[in-house]
């Protein structure tokens, strides 16, 4: 059998500050996959397939330039992904799907973006009200968390030194705590270094591990810090990959609006998926 006879799926691999994604142009709705969650789980496996934190399907929209369907690496559907939004926007621009300034549909609402070279700035939907200083108990220890939904739910824990945090263990326990059920939550560990400087590490729901970056988690951490009057917009946030994301926000009474996330994106490669990658 030659390559032309094989069932191949074209895709791009992109990274947004350490979050990596598989992106498939499905505007023709030609992707013939019966069990999409299982397909996602298989192609997102590292070392034995492409490997990624998540997968996007780009599809037609009647109200924006396009819409996405986004799956976490475990096959679950997620409403929003900040770093993914930046990668998808650059993908759309480079492939002529949208102009340099665009909007697209997500389950969290319409997101707008501006592509500036390899940098992308996205305007996120308004977050939920900030629920500050929610106290929960884990193994006899009290955690003081700030909870906010920035497209997906986040619980932010402020710490003095990130290198002393057990992000995976404690993040998993927070993510599955009974208070956050049935949806669960992402868990962010944040360190404020100045009025416009922070560091953040995140345990991501759906990936079920710490990731090198989480855009919605960075935004959640910045807004939680602003709620405690610790930071001023814009805030530069260093993530676990070593890269920096910038968050802009405005205050609106006790809430926030005009929230932007800006940072670098990388085109890693373009390829063809053989069936062996997901069978």
C-alpha cells in the first residue's frame, strides 16, 4: 500500500509558552472519527504518538471567523484555553482563515485576538465574580484559596516560594476536593514578586498534571492578586517553561473586565497523522 492510499490527517503542532497543542483544520467537516475523545487521548500520548496538552478542531462559524472544538489530553471537553487561543489565532492567520485581527467562537463565548508576528494578544471573556479566601482542608492542613472562572474554573493559592511547592500532589488534591465537585478545578500556585511581576505554576484539570504554562491560570492568578490589591495592570507572569505572559485588566466595581492575555507562540511542525498514531 502506498502513502496515497492511507487514511492521513493533516495537522499542525504549536506551542504557547510551553503549552503544546495539536490543531486540525476541520472547516470542511471531513474528519471521520466516530469516538473523538478516544482519538484525542491516543494522539495526545507522549512518546508513542504526537503528544500534546490538548487538541483543537477548527470549524465553520456563523457569528465569527471560525469556531473551535477543544479537547484536553484526557479527551474531556474544555470551555476555554488561553494559550490555546493564542496558538489557534496564529494558526488561523497563517492559513488565511482569518485576518490579523479576528474573533472566534468557544464554549466560553466569543474571543477576539490580534496577531503580531509570533506574539498574539487575546481578549478573554469576562470572568466570574472572584470568591476570595475560600478555606479548605487537605490532610489536616488549611489552604486559603481564591476561586474564579476565567473561562474554566481556577483555585489560586498564594505562596512565598514556588520551588518549595508540591504542585502535582497538592494540585491534584485541590483539583479533586469535594468543594469543587462535580466540575473539579484547575489549581494555581502563585508568587507575587512586585506590583507588576508574578510567577505561577498550574496543575491542569484534563491534563491531570502540572503543565509548563496555563493561560487561564495565569489570568486567574493575576486577578486574584489584584483582588488582594497586590498588583497593577499590566502584570508580567513567568511560567514554568521560563517564558513570560503579560496580563492586562480593568477594574469594574468588585469585578474585572477588558482582560487580555499576550505572549509568544511557536510553530513546531506540520505533519500527517497515520492511523497507527491513534489506533
